[in-house]
C-alpha cells in the first residue's frame, strides 16, 4: 500500500461511512486515486470463467460502483474482472440513512442500502461507453415497490444486459423485503426461466449467474444447485452478506442489514464448498465473503471457487488489495508448482 493510499484511507475513516464511500467514487472520477494499471497476470493466473478470459481470478464485487460511474478507472485497478450495480428498472433512493456502518475491530461492514441506484437506463449507457479491457458484469435487482420482481430482473437484463460481459441475478440481498424468498426452488426456477428468456432476446449471449445468501441450510443449497443445473446457469456467486451476528461485538452490532467482511469468511466458504460438492464442477463458482488476505484467496479456491470477489476488505486495505492478492497468488502457485485448475476444489472436504 502506498503512502498516498494509506493517508487517503485514514482520512476517509474519519468520515461517516457513506460519505466516505461517495467521496471515494468522486475521487476516482477525477483521477485522484493512484491505480495499479493493467491487471496482474501470468500463465498461471489466467482463467476462463463462463467463457470469459480473466487475466487473474481476483474481482471486485457488486455494491461499490452501484451506478457504473467509475468503470474505466476500476478497470485499471488491477482486478481481473468487475461487477457493478445492483441496477433496478426504475431509479430508487434506497433505505433511509444512516445505512452503512463500520465494525473496524472485526474488519467488517453492516449495510442496509436497499438497492439505491439511478436505474437500468443510466447504468446501461455508462456500461456501453466503457473502454475495452477486463470483463465487467452487471448485478440485477428489483425495485422495492415492484409487484412482479421476476419481471424486474428480466427488464433490467433487456435494458442493460447487452452492455455487460455477464449479469448476476441478485436474489440474496437482505435489504429488500422478502427478496430472499426468491431463493426457494420453485420461485427461483420460475424467475430464472423469465430471465433466461429475456437473455435469449439479446443480440449476443451473455453469461447469467445467480448470487445466493450465506444463510441457506444444506437442503436449500442442494435445491439451488439443482435449479441452477436444470436451468443451464453459467455460474453461482457464493455468497452475499449475512444476517447472522455470531461472534460480533461492538456498538453497531444491533444495526439491521447485511454483515460483510472478515467474520463472513467461514460461513460463506462452507456454502461454497457444499455447492462444489453438489455440482461436481459442472458450472463455475465465484467465491466472495470475507476475503482479506492471500490465505483467504487460497482457501476459497481450495473450497471450489474458480474466481474470487472482494469488497469489504477494500474499505480497510484500499483499492490496491486486488493486485496484491493476485501477485501473492501467482507467487504461491509458482512456489507450490500447482495450477489454478488443480487447486480449485482440492480442499472442499475441509469445509464440510
């Protein structure tokens, strides 16, 4: 981490968390953030994810650049891929403030944003104008007051999906009432039928992922795996934030919303490993939740991930975390003389 990045983080952490988030986006827009440049890559790090060639498997999760305002600079951050959004059909303000809370001692975050975004039209236009480079995905959401949330997902895909390299059906945010009900087998199957039908109407085939919660039971994970395979999904992102507060202490613990960051690691990795066991590698898995160190990346890959996403750790370690994690992974692969393909899923049993 550079001196400039360290000082910038220190300044941001003296502010209200959401104000700090907005200021960091503005700084990226104005070119005030030092960026790594091209993504870290090597013969060892390159990986194919649902047909997309990633220079490295370390990506930035959805939720940071909600409105695709800073896609171009983020593409120069060293990440192997990005995801923006979530986008809803109509713009919405999200939940009342305050709605973002730091748990600094635990290196964690609680948020209850509620899909605040400027809508699929605006986000799609920005995605369409981005430069060539690393793959960029779009997280699909539903408006809070929608009477047909399945249609909302399909509508965002029709409006903006062709501007992205992949899309993610986000049925796991805890901050839109009853959204997680769509993870049930029947509801998820019906939803994906509509989303995939909308995808068939696009000018090109866009990979479709689904993002699930870390709070599912083993039986529910098996149902998700079955639905994903039957639907022909291109991947599963495991996982979103958790409603659990196990082992968490501090003044913000009682805040409602989804918990992310270091305390989520074990819970999300167990879901990842269970999915990998059920699916036998038939579709790729993207591991997200609590990744903050090279060991975390290694263990997510061993549990079954083809690629990794980070977000909360960036709040505490800066945007340079992605190239640092990618370089550490490359060094370890070289030292242990193992390929990413050999590493993926090699330690699934350790998490079951």
